[in-house]
């Protein structure tokens, strides 16, 4: 994600004043609430108890990346694997509803 953000800023001629790089969402929220700003998906703070201490705005044009639900190709897809993959795919689609644009690949 960091590379996507850097590229988007560079494309728009926006300089980045980087103070720190943190990868854990709770620490990002704490640092942001204290002194700075960050770029996060809305879903990362939607259920966050401290979300009321933050304000946000949509980034336009949106920065996006594809996500994939992966499985091993070296083993046959058993009924058990299918039984796990289908509800995970449904859950992901439900979770992203309204927060992230999503579509389910058909292969």
C-alpha cells in the first residue's frame, strides 16, 4: 500500500513530509489522534472505539489495489476447501459493502 500512496502523491506533485512509518493500525490511530495524519481504509476505523476522536475525508481519485483469496494449486480443491472458501468470500463481500468497492472473481 505504501508504494501506491507514494506513487499517487508523486503523480499529483504532492510532497510527503514523512515523520514516521507505522504498520499497526492501533498505533496509527493513536499517533494520528495525537499529532498527525494517516491514510487508512475506512473499514480500519469503522468499528474502532476511538474513532470519534478522528475525522476523515475521502481521497479522490481513489487509491486502490486488488485483493485475492488464495488457495494452493498443487492440491485438489476438496469439499472442505470449498466449504471454507465460499463463506469467506461471502463474508468479505458483506464486510466491504459500502466501505470498499468489491466484486467476486468467477474463476
